[in-house]
C-alpha cells in the first residue's frame, strides 16, 4: 500500500478545511458547519492550540485525515489521545487507510505514554478490538487491543 501519513502544518489549512467540509457533507451536517480557514488556522496552529491533524496520502493524493487532541483520565492518572474525527474520502474506503491512521495514532499514544485512545466511531472500532463504554457513548482502546494496533504497519 502506497499510503503516506504526515502531520499537518499551517500551510495545510485549506486542505484540512476541505476535508472538514467533505466530512460534514457525508454526515449531512454541511449547513451546520461554520468553520472558516481563518478560524481553523488560529485554532489548529495558533499559540494556544492543543489539537493536531494527520493527513493521509495515497500516491501523493490527499485521501484521509484525522483530528485528535490530548484529554486526561482521572482514573488512569494519565493523559490520553482523543480522536475527534477520522475521514477517508468515499472512493478510497475499504482499502485500509482508516486503519492505517488508527495504527499511526496508536503509536503516537504509546510514544507519548498515553493511557488511552478514545474514538467516537462505533462499528469500525469494534472490529479493531475497542470496547464500548455505553454509559458514556465513547470507545476506549487500551491494553492488548492498543498494543496490537500499535504493532501494525501504518502504511507510512
């Protein structure tokens, strides 16, 4: 798989905005999307940003993105990674790009000594071994599932 993952930079703001609009359209929420490139640039790359973006390229074409940030678990006493959005353009789905981004995020979580990787999607993550936290409507990937995913090749 010729899939490259890299961290977004400020110069990628228009591409990130495009991905966000694609995601909003896919979720039928485009009319609720008020983000502008200016607010996005400040929020993601300004001095107070705590959010990061990964971009996925297939044969040098942008096909996927993931937006994540650190959260904190009082029960574990460690910070974690929270995956806010993961999106693969429709014509490139089913090729392993979403999974490759999750593998990459799992490795980041491990490198940063995070206790958890939480994501909001459901069926996709269940297949990876994530456990539903039904009372909170989030998914948590820890222990063996997180280690197993982090051991995979991310395609980069």
